[in-house]
C-alpha cells in the first residue's frame, strides 16, 4: 500500500495493491503501521459508517470543530464516486481550496482527511456504497456544513448528472457565512491538536 499526501495539508490518498484472479480480488485497504508512518500518528477507530447513495447524490460539505474534530478514512466499497477534500480551516494557507480523488470498488483507494477538513462526495455510478472510518463518534453540537453550491467555494461537480442534495445540505450556509458565525475550524488549533496526537501516540 502507498499512502501519499494530497495538495491540502492533512489529506492523504491510500492506494493498495489489488491481487486478482478468476475468483475475484483481494486488497489490504488499511495498514496501521503504514498509516502512522505517513501521517506521523496512529488512527484509532471510534465509529464506522456506511452509506448507500444513488447516481448524482451529493453528500457534504461536512466537518467538525476542533478539538476534537473528526478525522475520516473514506473508501468506496461498490460503485464509483468523486471524493472532495475541502480546506475550511480559517488561517490555512489553502483555505477555501479543494482537491478531488476518484474512488471505486475496483482500485480500492481510500482518502484520509485529518481533523478540521471538510468532506463531500458525488456518486458517478448507478449507486455507490461508501465506508467511513471515523476517529471520534458523531457529535451533533460540534458538526457543521457548508453549502455545496456556494459560488465562492466553486466546487466543480461532475457534468451530465442530475445532482441530488439533502435539504440540510441545501440549507447550509456559505463558507463566508459559516466563518462569520464562528462555525469553521481554526487552522492553528487543528495543527496543535494533531501535534498532540503525534506526541501522545493517541488518535
């Protein structure tokens, strides 16, 4: 497995070796030792989620305040999605920018987002099953969102699809509004928290 840093600090893509034969295929989709080597700290699983979504469904942009935030290790078990990592950390050198990775049930790649980063995805196939490993349990009072159609964020959604959003995501504030409300994570607080993970050996 190769784990590489993406364009946004704190975001990584993990690419496993897929072994296939006439029976199907096998891949190691998570390795704790390689994860720690790449990120500088371990990942402790606190909650695992699975979603099934139809073609064109968009989930996000979601994030949690830090501390403790919620890091995510996201993979697509079946189907194909385009996964978005959005930097919503106030004070970050890449604040307001994003990067994308295509995830599917064949290549078995995964995306890791550290605490404070925003996440979204869009389904390209007829349906997709997505798995999320989370570093902390769901905490509704500390979890927020940004409107996925915010023109200032300008996320490039796939063309040729009828995009489907939840009422909650459609009603989410813009990035600027979320910042004014104090709902966005702070970059320096995120860095301090992650450095604490490295020195304590906890996640």
